[in-house]
C-alpha cells in the first residue's frame, strides 16, 4: 500500500496495539489470520513500526515462515539471527542454540564420511558420486520436512516424487541406515523412509523440540536477566550492550505461520510455552498465518485464555472506495470496476489500481512478482495445480482429470475449495478469479510459450 493510513483495519489495529502495549499477564498470544493477499503482513508491520517493542523493553525475535530451510534450522539459527540488537555468539549471546547448530554440523560431517565409506564397499561407487548423492538426499530430506503439515497421502507423494531422481533404492536405504546409526540427536534434512519401514523420525522430532526449546529459553533467560551465575556457568562474555541491558521481556513474532504449522504447534504447545511460563519475564507470541491458531489444532485449547484471535476479511465496499480514493482514483465507474474484479482483496486491489493509474498492464518483472506473491504459501505441487487451473473456465473433477491426468482430481478439487484468495467466490461455478488467471497466464507465456500452448490445448 502506498501510505501509512489504516483503512478497513482500524478496530483490529487498535485492539492488537492495545494488547501489545499493555500485557498484564505472564504470557500473551496473538493470532492474526486470513487468506493470502488480505493484508496480514502489512497490518503486522504497521503495528511493529508504530509500537517500538524495543522501547518497552522487549527482546524481539521475528522471522518469516516462508524461509527455504529445514524446520530445525528455522526454529534455531534463523530465529536467533533475527534478534533485535543482539548478535548471536559474537557478544556471547545464544550460546546454547549455537552449540546445537555446531553439533548438527559435526554429526552431518561424520554421517557423510560414514555414508561414503560404506557406499564404496557396498555400492561400488566412487567417493565423488557418493558425495553428490549424499548432498542430493539431504536436500530432498529438507524439502520433504517442509511438507509435514500436508495430508499424509499427499506428503508421501511429494517425497516419492523427489526421490525419483535417484538411480537405486540401495542408496536411499544406506543413507537411512547411516542416519539411524549415527544420528543420536536430530539432524536437519533427515529423510523420511518412503518404503514404510519403521524409523526414529517421531522420537527424534520429540527430542529436537525439547532440546531446542530448553536451549532457546536458557539463552533468552540470560539475555533478559543477565544472571551472573548462569553467565559464569555458560562461560558467556561479560560485555552486554546498553540496549540489551534494557531488555526485560520477550516477543516472538512469526509471519507465514502455515509454512511450518504442524511443527510449530508441537514446538510451542508441548515444549516452549510450558517452560517459558515458569520464567519471570513477560512473553508475547504473535502468529500470523492463513488459519487462526485455534483452528490449527485442538491442543491450543489448553492455552485459550491467553489467546486473542483476529481474522482479516476483504475490504467492504466503503473501505474499498476509501482506499482507491487514497490512490487518487475517484471516478465512480472505475472504482466499481476495480472493486468488482478484485472483490476487495487489498493486494489485488492495489495491483489493479496501479495498473489503471499508470495506464499499462503489468510488465514481465511485475508479473513474476505477482506470481510469487500469489503463490507464496503454496507448495511446489500446488503451484503446478494452480497454473493448470488458471486455464479452466469451469473447475470440476472431470475437467481437472482432463487437465492433469496423472494427478488425483478429488485432492485438487478439495484444495481449490479451501483457497478463497484465488477462487472466484462470486461465480456460480468454481474457477480461478479472472483477474488472477489472466495475469498468471501472461506470466506462464513469458516463462514458456510452449508450456502455455500445451496447457491451453488441454483446457479446450
């Protein structure tokens, strides 16, 4: 959005601002939910810009859930790296978390050496070949872990698709054997067993969450209290910056929560929150995602008295008019047209308003940005579905089957029904919003005219 004026979110903005500045309890949990492009991240950033949590003595850890990393690295290394005014390890902070990361690196190196050693004997491959396989398997494991929140069947299909690049099942079996033998603590990039054999995955995940939560809370406790005994025990450096000394409370803020939803739920509900409640500092947890927190799992019910939820909706007509007026668009016919094709979704309304104001369609780079933003929360498989669905005038199971013969049409159909931000909610039949499908098809044509023509043919 072009300016800092809050439109259509004033009441929600004021309520959250009040909650963030006046936390009287030990722990406060805020959930901001809504479809993609509805303005969740904009509202969050506006709040943070206006409130200055640091001025109220808060250590702030804020990360984007859309990070292309394994969950284990995300909840440790990436989280502490985001800390305001605190440089991990360089000034003696976050030592326990940093030690965990270093331990994983040691285990990874040991595991790779063992994999190459055994592979040379059993598989008759060179060290160079085995090193290549090892790196590919770790990447596939990280990729698979990012889909822990998917339906089991779909998740297994995604994992299996990733494993098709390997020439032999023996390579995968050897990799899992080495992991089970060496990996006494959780290693990021672990590869789920696609062959249905029993693995230690669940127990390893449990151990990781407990270990990571304890390390993170110990490090945070040191920063917020500066305990001399703890400092001496952990061999922390004695230097604390002037700003860090003023920090007394904690705020953890996670945007795009849905990207690691299942893992994050388990981490916070079972391990982090029970321990942080015992500490003497106040804690804010702010989760921003497509789903409201209490809708993600019933386990949050045990903390319901700490949770405030705010679901964002599309702009009402009056709010859309006010927003377009703020962009110097005042013609009534133009306003009605823009509201009609975007249905009041702030992000779409903004893009179409800019197109109208500039008197031009989106350029190639803008189309890519539009595609990236529209598909930000989708898995790679969902992006493929989405591209294909943009070519269908009517989306039903029969047309999906025709368009994507190798996919499960019922699964795709069910997925579309739950994606209100891309689905035309005004149409009597399911289809992608015309405004979106037009832009996505333009993007696909720029990306590959050949693929564009193939999809167009299949859709006729």
